[in-house]
């Protein structure tokens, strides 16, 4: 299996190069040259399989030509060592809880997979690799903890100053060791731009082996498809059509769901749910895709004005915009809508949503109202509400008890360097770090 660039299908590389390089030289995203379809027998027995057993078959189908069976099993065992329960919230609506990992966010799945796969692929190499990460919150904490103390790897995290929650910030700025943090004067899109510029800098890349652990990297993106298979395996209502709502910022998570559907998983429609950074919903409603400056919201991990994975979504549908719009429905909501949903769900069901899960819930609810009785729905609850405690407490009028794992992060000491929104300054930092 080779991997091609979304900007040039003729540019193909091996799994190792796709993972270690992260981004194609032409700034395209890597995609598998073909999407394998799982046999009907897999779906007939999936309800009896464990999460890891599902993972062995799916990852084996995707990477089995490059990795041995034992390597696939080690990769899956390292990644899926916590649950992703499907919880009934109300009639016909389920929450897929993706916050039971080390940093209590869905990105733990991809970060753990990525770190393990890189260590497998770099085995025997003398060179060290620098992992560059732009984060609007949860990516930084998941990658930092996933790569913490991994031999031969240095992580550099760029995040927008004052635009991530205190708890998110403490999860990646307090670790030290091989984790370095840069507090950028700007927004997430600026951080993402700095990372992309570094990858396109030929002179810099001749000196330093750079890679990414953002969802632009296939090793971060692809494993997220696993919990879609697992969710369907645990869904009691398989007789109805299925709609899955994905709260989306950079749109890697939605892309992983579409990958699962392309591999044969019977998902009938996806709901792309966003905050007022509504570039993709606008496209789905017939407008051109046009990047815009991001706007700050209470669902800050989705504050993305130029979602990198958009062209990956198109590629999954064969660059057929009409098919894309048929299979994916877009909704967006402002902070007032989000807060109202959080309060309403708690009052009516007792279930506590984080702001991102609330956006996912709203998108699903709106879609189900437009199609009464046809669908059963799942929305992704991507982070523990405690990661956004100040917002949750204020909106719900409660004092949310933090899980012990989150309390521990708050005891650390922040260690981050300031960085202007300037590529020259970032380049100088990277160049000096190799001296």
C-alpha cells in the first residue's frame, strides 16, 4: 500500500515516508492509494468482538502489507487500552464517549497510535525526529502525553496564547523532558501556518527530520476510524438508518468516520457540526470553500478558520462534491445555542455535555427533527466536561468535580516560551535547537 498526495495523485510514497514526513512536499495530505473493504463476515460477528479484536482486523486490512501481524497487534494493544462506551442519552440518541484515555479527549487514540507506529518505523534509525504540533487545545495534551519520554523523539507544541483552557494548557506545558511548548501570539490557524511553513522549508528539512502529529498525519488520522466500528458494534438499534454527528474543527475526526464508511461500515449519513467557524457547513449548503480568520468561542477546540482536512474529505468521496453534499449534512451553532443545549440536556436527562459534545448533540438533534422516525443517532462526546470546567460550571451553575487525572495536571508548573507570529522567529528556534 502506498500513499498519495491530495494535491498530486501521481506523487506516492511508502507508509514510513508518509508517517515520518507527515505532509507531502506539495503541501497535500497523504491518503491511502486504495481503501480496502471489509468482508460481510466481519460485520456479521462484530457485535461479539472486543474493541481490540475489531482493531486487529481493521488495522490489519489497512496496514497489513507494510506491518507484520505481531506489529499490528502491538500497535492496537498500545492504542486501545481504554474503553469508548456508547451511552444512551435519550430515545434514539446515543453519546459515544471518547474521553476515557490518559488526557480525557478523543485525540488520545490517534496520539498513542502515532507514537507507537513512529517508534516501530524508526527502529534502528540513528536520526532523531522532531514532531511539530499545532494545537487549539486537546491535540497538544494528547500528543504530549502520547510521546512523553519516547526515545529518539522531540515534540514541539505551538498553541495560541490565551485561547486554550487553563486545564488543556497545563496538560502539555508541565511535562518537560522531550516536550517543548511555544505560546504563539495569534490564533490556531497561525500556529498551523507556522508548522506548514517549516515542512515546506527545504533547507531546514535537510538539517532536521521533521514530522507532524496533527491530524494531517495519517498515523494520527487513520486510527480514529476504529471507534466508529466499535460504536456500531455496540449499537442496539441496527434496524434503523444511522446518522453520526461529529463536532468538527480541523475535520480529521469526520474524515476518519468517512474512511470507516468507505471500508463498509453502514453509516447512512454524517452530520458535520461546528460552531460559528462554519466554513464547511457553508460549503455543504452550496457555497465555495473559503478559508476565513477563526473566531473565538466556548467550544475553542473547533475554532478553526482553515480546516486542513477538507481536501481529505473530498478525496474520500472521489472529489465528487455532489456526493460529499449528499452524504454529509452541515450545521453550525453559536455560543448561546451551545449553552442552551448543555442546560437542556442536563435538566432533561442528567447527562453533562462539554461544549464540543453539545455542538455535536445539536447537529444530530436538528438532523433527526428533519427526518423523524427514520434514523437512530450517535454524537461524539470528544472530551470530558472537566477539561472545560470554567465554561461548564458557568453555564450549568454547578461546581463540577474534576477526575483525579485532571487534578494531577493542575499541580505542575507551566513551562512555555513565547513566540511571535513570525516564521523567521520559529525557524530560528528550530535551527538553534539542533546546535
